[in-house]
């Protein structure tokens, strides 16, 4: 697994178990290319990728990650061939029906973020059923982004901001959650598989200070060991959030009351 990352930094304690990041987000890329290189239809790659989701979700839960967000289908993916889109939507529906019970048994709360007005009624009902069935889960929250755009999420959240109040970063995080588009906690570690080096309109607000780990491995080949490698890389990062290494941030500047930094000292 090959990796690169964001800027160095590290004055903020991590809140997962044994130094694990609190929120990990994954751009699950490479299903189609994985299949094509084997002379198989792209749909086979997507089915293989769904099996990887089950492995990685369980590995993340065991490693104390509080929130795991997976990018399954972007707002721009509607541009793909109609047959591929239909296959993906059918796969989402079957995954939700099959995995909701497993999530509930393991204390995992499942939420789907993104637009729902362009999804089929059957898929929307499957989403609602899975969310209701797993609502009591406290071990981990699994967020699956479907028909999702980070830019559209921010625009949509604006309508949920408190009226006649000065907007704040925390208020927008709350608004994103109310709009069904994500929200707190902010992303600590963003992983992209498949060899591409971009974030593709994913969690733009929440991932502002995420450490970014890129790997050439296609998503269907990813397993628990790959997650461990990304977590080990993250544990070695020194996260400064605009401050200086090993410096105590001045009162009221770099660290907020809940331990999160306020990013007002971000100038170089």
C-alpha cells in the first residue's frame, strides 16, 4: 500500500481507542478497473467492492473508530452508463437489506448521507428501514454517501442555519447533520484507494484538516491489514492545525473548548 499525506501537525489529542482517529472517511475507488484488468464486467468489480465494505466496516469497529464514512456514489456518477448506474443502485439496496442486521448485532448505527430525491422509492425505503433498524447502535456510526456532493451539501446546509445569527463553523457542521449531509465529527483521516490523488468533492467542509492517505490498491483488494497500515501512518503524523510543533496554543486561538482547534491561527 503506497501513501502520501497532508501537512504535518500534532498538538491535538486523538479520541479513538489506542490513538485511532475518531472519524475516518474512505473514497472507495477502483472497482471497475479491478474487474476490467481481469477481463470481467465492471458490475463484478462493484460486487467485489461490496464484500470489501463488510470487511473494512468490521475492522474499523474493532479498532475503535467512532465514525466511518464511505463514498459509494457521487452526484457526478449519474453520468455513467445507465446500465452501470442501475446495477449500482440494485447493489446498494441489497447491501442495506443484508447488512443492516449485522450492523445492529455489532452495535453499528448506519446512516446514508446525500440526496434522496433522485433515488428510487424502493431504495429510499431500504435506506429508511436500515437506519431505523440500527438506530440504537453505539459502538460505531457507519455513514454511506450516496448521490453525494460536498459542494451541494454545503449549499443545502445553509438553509438549516439558525436565522438572524452570525454563521459559525460549528453551526454549519450542525446544519450539515440536520440536512442529512454529514456533519460532526470532522474527518481526521481521509483514505483514497485506486491510485488517484484527489478528493472528488467529498466531505469538503468536514475534511478541511484531514490527513490524506492515498494508495494504489484497488478497493476490492483492500482488507484489515491495509486499514492498519493507514492507521499506523496516521499515528505518525504531527498535526499542528496551523500552529507550531510542540507549542502550547495561545488561549482562545488554536484549541476550542472541546479540544478541537478553531483554526484562527492558520496563517503561515
